[in-house]
């Protein structure tokens, strides 16, 4: 049996909701969540700020 206090988030309380988006279907929401989880912290922060210019700049591949 899983104890509610054994969860990842419960040991890091309190938490705040930074971003809420609506989707037409559950599958769409899960796909976006998976994509965002792969992003860097800076890119996630730009998303929370709504700074699409910064997100675009961070998405560009850097060549040496």
C-alpha cells in the first residue's frame, strides 16, 4: 500500500501552481506535459513568464 506521504511532491510542500492551460483532450494535455518536462529550467521559466521570444531563442540549437 502506498502511503500518501511517500510521494515526491508531498515531501516538497508547499507548492504553487505557476501555469494552467486548457486542452480539448486528455491525450493532448499529456503530450504537452511530456514535452515540457524535457525542457531546460530557463525555457520553463520563460513559458511561465509568457515570454515567447525567449522560448524561441532558447529552442534554437547552438552550433560551435
